[in-house]
C-alpha cells in the first residue's frame, strides 16, 4: 500500500495475530540505541497469511522465532514493514533493532529532548522503536529493562511498577519496570535523564498509598508544586465524581521541552510538554496556572477513559479524547467559575472548531477515512467530541450519566472498544434510546438551527418553531435549552427541548406579554443559530437572564451586530444603548472574571468564519473601530475600573485572577486612546506578576507603543535564561502591529534562542504571527503567507506534525475575499510542488486544493 493511500473505517478487521507479553531491553546510545523486543504471540486464525509488522526508520539487526535465528531469506523488509511466514499457533518472536534518537527531529518514537531520552508513541510512534503490530487493539503486558550510563542518566523510567535495578560494568546501570495492565503500544513510555524530582503521595479511597513523582529539569523543582497540587486534586475529584481510583503503586510525570503535544497519558508515566507542568508566581500567568491544572487533570483522567478502556482503532479517537476533555472541563468548572469556564470552552469552539467544520479538513468526530493519523488530533475530535458527550450528559442527567459510565467500565475494562460501545452502555444504563443521537458521530459540519416565534396575546400563548439544517443528512437529536424572560413581575421559564425532527414547534402558556427568548442555555449543543433579535431584547437577556452563558452570548451578538455594520459603514456612530449596556455590566453585582468576559469582543477568527468572502483587513478595521469608540465614550469608567482592580500584593486565588482579568481588558480598551498610553509604561514598571507584564506588552504591541522596543529589550534581559518565558517574548514580538514586522521576523528566526527543532519555540513565533497578527499575516502584498510557506518548507523536513498544525489557518482560505483566495491558493501550490512532502502536509494540501 502506498504511504499516501487512505485507510477506511469500513475496512477495519481484527488482526490474525495477538501479542500477550512484551519484554523490551533498551541499551541507550545517542545514535545507536539497541532495542531487543521479545514477544509471545498467537496466531488466532488458521490462514497462510504472513505476519506483517509495522516499522519505520529502523535498522534491523536480527529476527528470531523460538530462539532460532532467521536468515534474510525468511522475511521481507520494506521502508515501513517486516513480513514473515510463521506456521506455528504459538511462538516467541524476538526482534533486535537499532535506532538513532539524536537525529529524530520528528519527535516520534525515541528521541532526545535536551540531554534526556524521551518517547512519544501516540498515535503510531512505536513503529519507530521496534517492529510491532502498531494498532490500538493489540493489547499486551509490557516489561521494560533500560540500560544507560549511571552518571548521565541516573533516572531510568518506564510504565508500571519498578521491579528491579542494579549497577553494571563500565559505569552503567539498569532499571526494570513491569506494567501489569495490558495496553496497546501507543501507551508505552521510556524516559532517561538527570532531573530534579518532587515527591508526594496520595491515599486512595480504599486506603492504598500511591507514590507521586514529578521529574523536571535541574533548577525547576520549585516550579512543580502547582502541578503536584493539581494532580492530587484530580485524583480526589475523580474518586468523588466518578468513583474511579488509581490502580498502580506509583504515578510519574516527566516534563520535557521538546514535545509535539501538550502531554501524553502513558500508563503510570505521563510525559508532558514542560509548559503544562512548570509554574511559579514570577514566571507563570494566570492562564498558565489554569492550563497546568487542566492538562494534568486531563492526562490523569485518561487512566480510565483511554488506558483501562482504550480505542479499538484510531477512527474511534474521540471515544477517549472527547470523553476525557468533557471530564477535564467538568473538573475545571468545579475548581473555578463554572460560567466563565463554559464561556471559554465556547470561545474555542466558535473561534476555531467551527472554522475547522467549514474547512477542507472537515470530518465527523469519528472520521471515515485517514491518511496521516496525526492530522486527526483536531478540535473536532477533542472539543466537538466533548460537546457530544456533554449533550449525552444533558439528555440523561447527572445520575443516569454516572450509571452509564459505571456500566461502561464494568463491560469493557481492559478492552479496546468503539464509540458505539460507549453509546450502548449509556443507553442500556439509562433506559434512554440514543439510536438517533449516534448521527452526531458520523456527520461533519456545524448544524444550523433556524428559529421562528409567535405570540398570541388573546390566548397568552408563545409558540417556538425550530428547524435544523444539516444538508441531506438525517435529523440529529439536539438538546436545546431555552429560557423565556417575561415581564419583570413574572418568573422566567426554563426548559430543555429535544429537537429530533427537521422541524418542530412547542407552545408555552401563561404570559402577559411576548417573552424574550434566550436560546441555547449553557450552550446546550454545538450549533449555529442565526437568530436575529432586536437590540432591546439582547439587552434584556444580558441583564435579566438567569443563565450566565446566555447573558454573555447576548452581549456577543450585540457586539457582532455593530462590528458587521462598521464593516460596511466605518463612519457609523454606535448607539447610546450599547454604552448603557456596558455601563450596566460594569456596575453589576457580578464577579470581575465574568465582567471581563462580557467586555471581551468576539475574536477575529470567529467573526471571519461567520462572513462569506470577507476582506480580513476591513474586518480588523471594524473590530478596532468599535474598540476605539467604546474606549472613547467610556474612558472615565474604564479608567475607574482599571484603578479599582489594581492589587498591591500578588495573589493567585479566583478573586485576584478575576480582578487582573478585568483590569487588563480595561487596559486593552484604554490603550486605543493616545492620552492613556502612559498606563502601559506605568503597569510594566510596577507589575509584580507575569499576567500583568504580558498584558502590558501585548497592549503595547497592538498599539505600536513608543516604549515597546525598550520594554522588550528589558524583558529579554530579565528572562533570557527561562525557556517558557522566552516563548512568550517571541510570541509578543510576532504580534507587533507595525510595518517593520517582516524585518523583525527575519531577525527573530535568526535569533540564537530560536530553533525550528523546538515545537514550543516554533509555535511561539510562527503560530503567534499567523494567529495573532491578522493585519500582517493577511496583508495585501502576500508577504505574510509567503513567510508561513517558507517556514513550512523547512518544518516539512524537521517536524511534519508541527508543520501540519501551523498550516491550518492557510488552508481555511475560503472565508476570505477572492483576491486573497487566489493568493493563498498560489502559495499552497508552491508548497505542494516540494520534491519530498510529508504525509502530514500532503493530506491537508490535497484537501485544500481539491
């Protein structure tokens, strides 16, 4: 089969072979690591088909069956497989390979991260370590022995529990690990290095004592405490909420700088991108603290939803990821403000996932075909997948959902299963028929909900008609939460509607006047509802709805209305009613964090996704226009709020975080005005935390502040030795709103601290420019597009996964005007003509250019 041939869900079949145990021996060396893989295998069906093992970038040294060495005539070797005929029903297969971790810049399989060895095997990285049946439904128990130089690599880690260790000649040592739980090879992990280690313990609800260990680079010990606290909170929450207890004697986390993903849930040994572990009061922002907690929780929750029960095949990826994202969102909602967390979830969905649904790589949360599996670690699988789980939770209720989770683990613990298996457990445990609901797993795109309403004053009846539009697809089962806001002396009515037909109507009685409809309470379904409501109704929802999501959403709709008008009429003067709504928000008795969300404008990407063939610069001008008008009109009030939320002492509790958020959103408005530019330098000089410092620099970058360069030089001098903080410095530099940006980008690419081989650094500069500097990324000359293409050509050879993720905004070009579509398509064709193109990029380019 060609490397570029698609694989189809419909073609899935079980392997003819199974593996019961795997014994791995690693002799670590930078360029010649030797891996001995000894597997006990069984032929499950009586066929003459050969055993075909996956393998890439391997040097094969020997193959043995039941300790008999095979000659090269006994097997066939290709660039991606090892095939051999075996006529035994049960046998032991031993394969010895040699690999080069130092040159593995793709960061899949075994690679070097700084001075440490590290692995990443999801989705299909184990085939870069040894020849294997590299598919998630092959589950075996693993024993791993690691041998390395003791002085350089005092810590040798792998999955499970440590069972042996000792010294060897020539300054080497070994450690042996055994994982008693069968797992697919994508959950295998190995780490070797010299670290600082933070130790703690957790006593489970059944009284078992679990050792907790977090390994970080030397000097980062004090930055691991928040991660440890987050881990313990996650363990306690999962026991209390889902009755799920950790199952090994030890739980380890290792933080590394070179990592393609955020983190990886390998059984008992989670490998993390260091940005989601390291945090302290001086170097981490409020968002950093939140993200560390959320990602620690996500990977820990995978121990059950992903590890104990895993995917039968990679088309079922949302089985573990959508479910686990839902779980980590619920955890974050319980740890912080549920309303603010929900709003932030929806921002991501609307800004990025909806665009993905409308783009060339649109796919259901359970894809039907795939070329490069790494391309399907998408917002659709994760975020929309979580929304689908949330809808099940909404339809069933908390108690029946928990019963479904309990049945799911009772039936499938230790197995590799499908999305259908999950739905069946939910349906059987709750007694709720979810047959129609399963269409969510097979339909791509964002459904549209059209709304019609009427009111009969004679009968006091309000009728609501909803129609779903999702092409020729079957009707979806969609939970639609609504709140009907009535006269001030009447109680609002809230209910959950279940839209199961293409069009349905509901009638509500007992109103003295037409109620105002607040639609999609809690954002009950991942849909678009282009429902036009008068400004007055939106302002009523903003101030009188009991559902906090709807209050925020009404404000977003109101702001979007005026941005759209400014797009076509830049001379438009905003009405007093909009300012009144903002004044009411600022004066309201609500949390500062929620006020900050209500004051935040819809994002450029969300707005661009909602307009056909938009001129991106005109859209950006409209956004800046509304910011300037609001700032000009409300400057005294915004300044008052800014000053009231200054905190002399740093604190990291919810109240303090909310006050910083509100203060800094006020600052972002005020710095649109020339007479408030002094606030930038004042806050930079007085800041006692990274959140305020970066907010200042971001405002300065967007307003081309005269002191920006001076502050950036000062910041670099203070933080040049702290990798994660310098990532933020590169990101700010890439977002500078100035004609000099392209000269600066060239200098930054050549900066001694920049390297395309480091995914975090590549994303911090290239990703920040592409996603946070739309004025120059989309500039009429095309220089922004060419800059990205030039970097993608380099990354295609260095790290295709990173390249594939960075290209996403470019392939979603059909949102923009014809001139830019032509320009972008020409740039994509330039990239497509590269002599050697990775599967990661080729799949996306073929889809975009089709």
